[in-house]
């Protein structure tokens, strides 16, 4: 099944690239979405089986994020279509855009389902290349700069990850194993020189944090957000960060049965705390709507890393947090596309009175504010609460208090900016009025309510997937 | 024999540190490709033939022909000035690269592991950090790419150290090569040269808060 999926994705990618007819393009995209959905359901009904000579397998963590990706593919393709229609891009650029998008979704699917660390590394490269095409879509000076930085630093990151893989194999070699699959590695890591493991972990986490957008390598993701088309920002901030998370989670789960577990937790706590700290520093003074939400993503990645490091209920909370964050952050960027069409700028100072210009959109934005700051009706309240509980139970009281203070500052900064955009009267000179179809906000309401539903009343199958994924880790 | 080759590889790093012209950089990169070709030929003698031929082809065609020729073409086509324009004088560069080598040697010697091929690790780590140093100490975008290529050659040496048992690693290293070539092709086919007139990183500072 997975082989067929790969062939279909490649063919559809090529088809979209050469095709110039709008109707056929829509048809191809619909075929792609059905293939994607079919794969997700097929994988769900065939959990714990492997494909393509053991290079890919359907495990709970991968399937969970595959479902998130599938749902967001529908909305992202829909909003990309709107975005391209409003920009009046020519047919050639639209073809390149959608072809790259299809390849990107296919590559991310491969990352979630890959069964060996080598294969995962290769497909992560593929995501970098395809997303670079999309970041460069507007073809301005700034996009070129951001694309160059993104590709260059991502490739250095991916090189570091490769060094990590080499060190890991060095460790495995001492245990007389040449098998690099995730299911096989942990059994060989019991009595091994921990020096190699520590070195491997450091390099792998620095490398994969380019994708997850964690502290040491967060800057490029922020720059890429600034210039990418909003539907692509939604992808960079959600599913692509999930790619990084899956990579780091798998690395962590490989080594969580060895004696270096406390040391790894220290590293992750440090990365997480510094992520939140840096995001607080910048979010207070930032005046660019997309950068503001990019830093907010950084904060949430920091929280996830801390959840992972705290252990116990934190493992569960970290995965839940990633899923809910994906839904909420995606709707943020779909909404930002509308805001940009209304005000023709991303600078927060030059916006205002959004309620009078686009009522539905403004309501969505208000709901987004409640969700992203994790106030009670939002599902993220549950996951953040669990993360804090695990932090408390692992006796990190000082860190706990510091993070609460930083989160309060972030909440204040987000509130100040979002409310000024929604409520402050602002008369722009020229004053052309852009009408936004209220139905364009529908996807945001659906995603936000999905986040609330999954957080407050998670269905059994969803809980089962997360619990299975946590089983990989040390109790 | 391998030791001689790897030490030659190390010496090329010193040579780049004091080189002035971009063409010298390109020639050294091509030379590193040839060295790697020979090392592969000697080191990976017990892997299957098809795979060996693939790796040999990759080192000789990609590393020592295609990429250097393409870089030379870019320099000519975009009329990039021939000087490397480092931020620091060459003498200090030389000292820093020496320090990097010494630190790598000390680091690798501190590992208590009998099966370790120390020379591979020393050369690989030196190349890795020297490449990073070139990236932060040179002004032009194209020298950043060259710094990255040096890092990548270093990584290739590292994967060769384990290559006899794990050919998969070497193959993945080749994927990295192809990836970088696509990167260089995609970004440099005219675009950056036409848009950033001076091809300097000073033009890459518009995105900030």
C-alpha cells in the first residue's frame, strides 16, 4: 500500500507540475487528498505492520501525526487555492506551488512512518527541499534571503544529525549490530559506552531542532514564517514542527532505556526553558503579526520539550500538546491570510478595527487568542496543565515558577497586540474596503473546536494512540 | 597509505586557511575529492561491487568534477571578485585552524575505545569545525557554500570510518552530497548573483526584529 502511495504522490507531483489547466489541477489535488486519506485509514487499521522491506512501519505515533497532517492538508490546500486566486498568480507559478506542496506532504508522511533512522534522515532532507520552493514563492528580495538562510542552516542542521547517526552506529557497532531500525536499536544499547550515546544525542538534537524550531536553531523557522505564503506558514509551524518532534521523540525513546536518561532530560529542560525565554524576549517587542506567532510557536515547542523531559504524565501531555497546537496554530495562519488581504500589511501598528471590517474573521481571531494562550475552554489548557503537573512532580519548582512568569508575559504581549488589532479604531488613508467571504473562516472554527473537543473530551481511539506511543518510553 | 592520504587531507585545510583566491579554494575542493576517491578505493574493499562503483563514481564525478566546475562557472558568470575577503587576516586563520586540529586530536585521544580509528575521527572533526570556521569568517555567500562542502567532505571521511560494516551510512552520505548539489544548483542558477549584487552576506540582514 505504501509503495503505491509513493508512486501516486510522485506521479501527481509531476502531473501538477506540467499541467496548466485549472480544472485538471483541482482534480489532481482531489485525487491526492483521497490517496492521503486512504493511507491514513489504511495505516490505522494495520497498526504495527511494516512496509517496503521494513523501511516504513505504521506505529501509533506516526499514525497520530499522519492524521493531523491529513486533516491539515485539506485546509491548507483549500487556503492555498484562495491565496493564489487572490494574488492572481500565473498558471505556471500555481503549478510549481502545488507540485511542491504535494511533494512536501508526501515527504512529511514518509518521515512520520519511517522505521529506520537512516530513512528518516533522508526524507527529512526532502522536506527541506520542497518547503524551500514554497517559501520562495513570492519571489522577492526578502523571500530569497529567507529561503537561502532556511536551506543553508537546515542543511548544516541535517549534517549535524548525520554526524549523530554516525556516532550512534559507532555505539551499535560495539554491540555487534548493524541494524539501524527504531525497533531494534534499544535492545543493543544496554551495556554500551555512554560517551558515544551522549555525543550522538547532542548532535541529533541540534540537527533535528532545525525542523522542530527549538532553541539552538530556532531563528530560521522564524525568518521563514515571515516571508512564506500564510498557508505554508501554517504548515511550517505545525506539521513540519511535528516532523522535528517525531524525530526528537524517536531519538529520545531510543536512548530512554539507558543510563543517560537523566542527562538527556537535563538537556531537553535547558533547550525548552531557553526556547520559552527567547520567545518571551522577542514577543514583547515584535511588531510583525507573523513573527509574533512564529515566536509563539517557539514557546509551545519549548513547553513540549519540557513536558518530554519531565517524564511521567509529561510524555502524554507533550504529544497531546503537539496535536492541539497543530490545529490551533494552523487556524492562526489561515486567519492571517485574511487579515493581510484586509489591511495589506503584517505590521500590527498599521492595523485596527478588524471587528468592523471582517466580523467572522475577528470572532475567529478572538477564539484563537483564547486557544493559543491556553485559557480554560481551549484544549491546550489541559495539555499545558498536565505539563506543569509533571514539572511539579519531577521537583523542578524553580523552573516551574520561572516558566509561569514568562508565560504570563507572553500572554500579556499577545493580548496587547491582538486586541489592538481587533478593537482600536484605525482609519487608513485611501480606505479601500475589502470584502472577505465569511465562509473562509469556517475552517478555523472547525479546527479550533476540534482542538477544544480533543482536549476536553478525547475519544478512546485518540487516547489509545497516544498511550501506545508513550509505551515506547521509559516509565 | 590511508594515513598518508588522510594527513594530506588535513594539510589541504591549512592550505585553504591561507589561500587568497576563490579559484584556489575550488582547486583544493577538487583535490579533496580525489583524495576521498582513493581512500574509498582502499578502505571499502569488502563491500559489494555495484555499491563500490556507485560510491567511487560519486566521489570522482560529484566531488572532484561537477561541483568545482559549477562553482567556477558561477564565479565567472556572476563576475564575483577573485579575492576571498576574510574578516580576519590569513595568519590568524592559520592559527585558528591549527588550534582546531590540536583540539580535535586531544578530544579523540581522550576517548577510551580500543576499536577506534583515531585518524579518521581526527580528520573528520577537524574538517567539520574548520568548515564552520570558514562559514563564519568569510564574507561572500559562495565561500559559505565552500565551507559547507568542506564540512561535507569531513562527514564523508567520518562515514568511511564505519563504512566497511555499514555501507548504508556511506550511501546516506552520498544522499547528502546530491542534496547539496541540488541546493547549490537551485539557489545559484543566476538568482542570487542577479539579485544580491555583491554576493555578500552583508546583504542578508533585512530579516530581523
